[in-house]
């Protein structure tokens, strides 16, 4: 669980929160060269997640990746293909629902 001032980001509510700043690892993708790619999420659009890696920014299509993100001492799995929305719309839609 990752705690902020007035709320906590958990596996159950991650879809309703901002992802920028979270550490992530690509856990599955049809493009095998992406699996294991890790870094910090620095941007997100409706169709892309951008991760800052040791070798620079990598733009990953949401429809093709699942990410394991670090939430304090626990991990959460994001099936990005199910979360293909603009971040501001995703936050409104999921509003605390479990993914």
C-alpha cells in the first residue's frame, strides 16, 4: 500500500489513481522484448504508458502490456488493455472500484 496525505493507493483501487511516479515492470506482452522492461511511469495517455528506463523513455501501447507496479511493500498487476482510457476518465470511471 502506498500512502499519501489523505488516501492510500492499493491493489484494489489502483485504477482510480494517478500512475505517474510509480515504479513498474512489464510482466506480459506479445512483444517478448518488452517483458522485464522496468522504470518509472512518467506519462500516460489513453493508449500509451511511458516509462523512463535506464536507456531512456519507452512508449508502451496499453493494449499490449500488463505492468507490475510497486505500492510500498506490495505489488499490483495492471492489465493495461482493460484500462484504455484517458487518465482523467479512468479515474472518474473506476472511482474506487476494484480492477
